């Protein structure tokens, strides 16, 4: 089985994925190209941050890919913030456009 199909099925069976997102994925179950496009890779973090199509899948913008990027940034800050006595952190902003 192709790697993207394995990831697609993993999302369908993951209890952390919302029922709404699972239904979105069920709606494409017969569209092999769409499944491949959504799961053939993880969304890239580029110089402009995370940018992509909104939807369910590892190659889409959604709460799961944002959480993954946030965890990565938090781990980086923890690992690299070795200076004692300094207050460092991040600023989190909200984009008021769709989602």
C-alpha cells in the first residue's frame, strides 16, 4: 500500500481527528488523486510560515498541522533557551480571515 494511503487510513482511524474532518475524508474515498494530494507529504514550513489549502490532511492547513508546527517551535525554544535569568517567549497572533 502506498504511504499516502496509509496516512489517509491512519487519519480516518485516529480518535484525535474530529468526526467532521473524518467525514470530509470519507467524502474523497473514491478520489485517489485528492487523497494522494492531501497525504503525500507533510505541509512545508517555509519563509512565509505555513501556507496551503485549508482542509483535512497532512498537506493541508488545519488544526492538526498548526499543532504540529507549534509543538516543533516550542521544543526548539525549550532546547535553545539555555540562558538563565532571561525572559524569552513567543508572540501568538490570530489571523481573522477564514479559519
